[in-house]
């Protein structure tokens, strides 16, 4: 697996159709949050360009691969490279952020075909990162075996709060954001919601 983060990360939104409120849209990449390190690393060799898109990817890096395909790294807080430079896998590109159209800090990682099309290709197939929600541990840390089940309820809640995706107070908003995305969310995420909601109720009853 080629990861844009060192250490643990969480896939917060897979590639595919998603419905937020009444709007259904195709999500062309995977959204990821670096839990141990928020430095975004190149996942391939190629030339990188720094760009800005207010209502889209925010500050983002577009990487041109030798075969013409392009990789997009969206919503960065800042850049660590200058446009036009050549990088190799692992080169730090920038810091994960929340610029552009986002609900919280994360990296949007997307693969597109050669040319100018905005169609997306299978970034999960390219990187080996599972296209589902959950916390993953990098291959190096677990001796080469990718285990999808290395997360626990406590770890995930702690991680979500630590990376600023949720606070106990805004669990309700998170719940709203994911409503209608039944096909995307796991039983596990559902359990997290339920337990956090129970905790909020518990905290509020103490006031
Ligand atoms: Zn995204």
C-alpha cells in the first residue's frame, strides 16, 4: 500500500456516490485524515503543481505522472514544494488542511486520466488503500499485513476528536452529514454515532 500519510490514517469518505441532504453527487476520490502525522506525501513519481480553487479543492497539488494521468491532493493548509518540481514517492508535498469546500480537515486524493477530463479513476486500486471507512495502520507498522479491523470504538472517537472532525458537541451535525449515506457507512461508524449521542445526552443531563 502506498500511503500519503506516515503512520495511521482514517478514510473518512470513500469514492463513489454519496448523498448529503437532498443532493446526490459522485465523489471522485477518497477522503483521508492523517492521525499520526498531517504531512501529505507524494504517492508517485512525477511533476507537481500548486493550485488554488476557492469552492473546490482549496489549496491543492496536481501531480502529472509520466503516462499523462494526474493525481490530485486537495484541501491543503500549506505547500512544502514549489510548482514545477519533480518528486518521488514519499516527498512531502504539504500539510493537510481544510481549504476549499470541506466540512473538516482532510486530504482528498484523486486519480484522473490523461488529458483534461474531470472523470476519476480508481485511486484505491492505484494506492492499495481500501475504499471504505475506518482507521488503518500502515503496512510498515504491522509487518506487511493490512488489517482492516485494527480500530476500536475508543480509538476512533479519540482520533475523530483529535483530528478535528468532531467534538462531542457537534456529533449531531456529523450525524446529519452522514444521513442518507447508508450504503457507505459501516455498522461500526453507526455504533460510534449511537454511543457518542448517548454520551452527549449523559453530559447534558448532568448540567
Ligand atoms: Zn473528497
